[in-house]
């Protein structure tokens, strides 16, 4: 029982707790949440991509850039 408690305490002490002040602190390849797509691509590049609308709202759209050369 003592070993179990020791292992549990050591495991919890050596964990890395990740905290961010704002979701915009996280970036993937220079893009962050809330960025404008026009900051990264031109209108012509965006219009050439596959656009799909979400079922309940036409306010938000999805654009697929997968497996295509920019």
C-alpha cells in the first residue's frame, strides 16, 4: 500500500501542467484561433477550394485545403 501511495505521489508531482492565458496562444504552422483566412491565402486560392456548409447554419463554412499544393 505504501508503494502505491509513493508511486501516485511521484507521478502527480512530475506531471507537466500546461496552462495558457488565451486560446490564441496556441498556433499550428503560424495560424491561430481567430485569425482571418485572408491573412494567409488570397481570395482566388480560397475560391478554388471545396467549400461545404454546416447543416443548420450558413453563417459558418468549412474549406478543405488537404492534399493540395499551395
